């Protein structure tokens, strides 16, 4: 199963997680979100990084999903 990181852990993230789980084509390895949420979870999936490290995660992982929303400035 392909691994994927979700970028942005807001409300839309929960909908995306639901679809990914139903399709069963990807394994969610974590979520990249705001630094203050590091270590928390979204529907059981860990927040593993922040916007500061987003570029690093994209280099490591081929599969990432950026959901609509605002980014930290």
C-alpha cells in the first residue's frame, strides 16, 4: 500500500481521511500542520510536522495531499 502524508489538519482533513480509508489505496503516515499541534492527533493520525518542514516531507514522500485552506504566514 502506498504511503501518504496529509498537509493541513483542519476540518477538511477529516473528510479526506474518511475517503482515503474507504478507498484503502493509501496508508496515512501522518499529518503536517501548525507547530503548536505537533504531537496531537487527527482521527487517530499523528501530527508529525509543521509548515516549516513541509518541503522536507514532500522530498521524502512521493504522495502528499494538500487540502484547501490557509497556510501559516
